[in-house]
C-alpha cells in the first residue's frame, strides 16, 4: 500500500469511528426520547440510525478494499 492509500484508509477509519460514536449518541437520545413518549421523533431517529448503519458498512468496505491493495501481488 502506498503512502497516499494508507493515509486515505487511516483518515476514513477515523471518520468511521466518529460516525460510530455519533450513532451511539443518537441511539441513546432516541431511547431517552421514546421513554418520554415522543414516538414520532423516536421513529424518525430510527430511520436516521438505519442510514448511518448502511453508510458505515459501505465505509468499512471501502477501508477494507484500500487496505487489501497492500496484499495484492504485483
């Protein structure tokens, strides 16, 4: 893996970790909101969380692809 690819993969991984942390915080807020009876807001948050999960999977796949370029024979 060249330096630019490694830097890209490392940067994406940090963004991915931030996204996971934000997702966890939003999930906590969503549960807190649901416990207080606002099911409409909770349902909207679940939709947002689903989008974050979908995008996180794509980001993880991209990171894995970048990192695997180092293992390809030349």
